[in-house]
């Protein structure tokens, strides 16, 4: 029987090798990520079956050696010569012990590294190439995977039953791996059928599930390797195979999940955990508990709450039900996986940027200069110019172009959730591409001076209208709310070519020119009215002087006529009056002292300082009786 077990183990080995190669070839032909990862898992099962078959061969040799030694001992009636203490007498047993002591843990560690590498590699590959399955002939793949799965299942089921009947712990890893390979082939066949029915994305979903299973097996391998070092040993009990996966063993054990779990617990703790009352109760009631749990989950999945600001899409087997759109509130649906509700924050204001790649550190800078980059990466756009240059050599006229760096925020909301979700595979990315195209097209047709100064508002409106029109033509189901132009500046340039600095110099020179022109115009506006005012003032003053002198002369002439009449009437009185008037005018500015009494000898002290008032000794004129 040992020979039959060895042959069956070797047959499992060949089946796993052939199954792995066939799955890999079909995966490359059909471009199926699920089949490729399944081929890797089957290849790992081939390595496990190879080591278990080799270990089985060592045990077969050890058993043959033991029987031979026992027969030789009975023939010579001398058992002391072949005592177990003589290690050199049992080379097969020593080889088997050394293999289990050193090579089995080393192979288990290597198996863990292979599993981790496979998880890392396929995770990176699936993230880098998220394309759905593109099989040239799904029916061929379905037939091939089904045939491979059927053959592997029959062989694996026979091996698993044989391992159970013969209680062969070394045949169990190979039979479990064959059954696992049959399951992988069945999954690949299901994915091919889904592709045939028009659901190629399921290939990526199944591939991610298999990557997760591989990661779980890797964690189990590492945990088993660590726990094996510290588990309790029982004399006379064969140790459990370290490289055998309990997860894969669930497929090869006809006793099911609890039988495998019972063996694992009994082996790990060193006593019969499966014979305790709690384990017995759990084993008897687990089916009912699982059914109740599944029923509760199914009932809970029938109710969906859509929050304010959201909308939901009701799908039945991946297809929309009616218009499919559900508004905020409580909604009822059939249990998963029949119906599913996909919620979207459709009322939320969304945004993206055109013209740059954001940099959180650079956005903290409060001072923005043309000579410094505003973001992590800025894109230069071609902008037209009003000025024309003539090529003297060719004789043609060309329109000069300029480079301009802009950052344009675009904000939008989803107006038609059904169109947004079903009309395009990635509506958000398509909208960004439309916005980039319209920005490039608009900038190539607008003047650089206009867009950098007074034309920003007009450019924002034109861009919003153009992006909205293209989005409506593509049936994106969005409403463009705002398109802004900010951080418009010439390219920063390089160290050798300081574009922004040169542009600043030109702008500074133009600004200085405008400042001088405006200063001259202001000086002219100030000087000319002032000169006209001075001329008018001097002319008015001359006219006033002439009028005054004419009036004075006329007055003097009239006065002389009246004086002649007065002189003819009283010549003596006129002469005396004229004399007194002339004397009063002559001595008017001089200081005068008036002394009343003449028969006194008073001493008069005069203060001849400049501050002396017009009245002598500050004596008021309106007090004539006061002593002076």
C-alpha cells in the first residue's frame, strides 16, 4: 500500500505541474489575470506536493530499513547489535530526521517568500494595468478551463479519500493542492463565462480576491513556522507537516471545516479540544447560526438610506432598474446580490485644476512672484499676440506666439447621475480632458496682453461656455459652475533663460514709460492753467490801476473846481484852513507832547523805547483830567 501511496503522490505531482502550465498558457492566451494568479497558486501547490512526495519516499526507505533490520535481527538472534542507539545502523532514519529538522523549515521559509513575492508582484501589476479581460475566444477558454478542472477534481477527490482511508499525512498536502487547482480552474472557467456574457471586469475582481487569498496563505505559513517552534511535543505522535496549509487543506478534507479545525486545535494545544462540550455545541449549532446570520444580513441589505446631498443608482444584476436614480431618503430593494444601490455625492461641488500639478508645500507660500514656481509642476500654454512680425527673407507675415503659465480651477456638479455613471467608463477623467483641450484651444486664439489684464472675466465666461458645450455633446451629465483664471504669469524659465525676469523688465520699462508720459501730462495740466490764471490776474490788476488813477485824477480835477469856488468866497479862511490841513498831514506820523499848565515845575520822564504807545506814558486820551 505504501507503494500505491507513493505512486499516487507522484501522480498528483505531475497533475499539478501540468495544471499549472496549462493554466499559465491559457492565461497568457486569453489575457486573464485571474487565470495567471491561479496558475501561480497551483505552482506553489506543486512545490508543496514535490516536498511531501520526497518526504514520503524518505519514510518509505526508513520503513524498509526497519523491516530489514528486524528480519536480520531475528535471523541472528542478536538484537543488541542493531540497537536504536547505533545511529550508523539506520542511515535512512537519520536522513529523514535531518530532512525534517533542517530542510522542511528552510523550505517553509522559502515558500513564505515566494507567496509574499507573488502578492507584491501581482498587486503592483493589477494597479498598473487595471484593464479588463480581453479574451479573443471566451468559449475556448471556458471549455479548456472546465476540462482541466474536471480532471483535477476527480484525481484530487480520489487522492483525498485515499489519504483519509490510509491515514497518510504526507499524501494529504498533494491531494489538497490538486483539489485547490481544480477550484482555481473552476474560477477561471467562471470568469471566462462572465466575459462571454459581457462582464469582463469580473476578471479583475476575481484576481484581487485570489491575491488576497495568497496573502492570507502567506500569513498562515509564517504563523505556522513560528508556532511550530513553540508548540508542545508529545512522544510517539508524528508532528504535523509545517508546509501544509490549513486553508488549502479545507478543500482536501472530506470532513469539512470543523474536522480540519479540530485536527489543527488538537495538534496545536496538545489535548483533545474537539472533545470539549463547547466545541460539540458549536459544531452542532453552527449551521443554524450561519443561516440566521445570513438571513439577517440579507434583510439588512434590503434597506438603503441615501443621505442628503447624495443620489443612488439602483442596479439589478449590474443593470439599472427603470431610471435607476433614487433621491435622499429610505429606500427598499431586493437583497444582495440581486439588487445593489450605488450612492454618489451628486449634489456636492466637485473641482479639478487645469495647467498645474498641486504642491501642498508651495501653496502655503503667501507671496507669489513671477520668478518663482507656484506649484509642483506648471504647464506652459501657447498664447497668440496682436503684434505681427515680417520675415524679411521669405517675405511672409507670421503671427508671433508667446508662452504663458496659468492655473484654472474648474468647479462642477453632477446634473444627470445616470448619464454620468453609464455613458462613459470614467466620466471625471473625460471631463478633465475636455477642459484641457478647450483651455489649449482658447489660449491659442486670445491675445496675451488681454488675457493677463482686463480680459480675465471674459476668458472665464468663454471657457465655461466652451467646456459646458463639449460636456453636453459628450452627454456627461454635468453642469460647469465656475471656471476661473488665477496665477497667470510668464514661464519661470531656467537659470540660463530667465523668462519671467526678462518679462518683468519689459513690463517695468513700459510702466516707467507710461509713468513719465503721465507725469508730463500732469505737469502740463498743472502749468498751463496756472500761467493763464497769472496772465488774467495781471491784466485785471492793470485795468484796476488804470481805473483807480483815472478816478483819482477826475476827483482831483473836481476838487480843484470846488476849491476855487471856496477861495473866491473867503480867501483868508481858505488859506488858513489849507495851512492847517497841510501842517496836520506833515506832523501826523511824528510823536507829539501836549503840556497843559505852564506855571508848574514838574519833572517829566519820557520812555523812549520802541514799545512806547502812541499815547504818552500809556495815559488814555479819554481821561484829560489825569496827570500826565
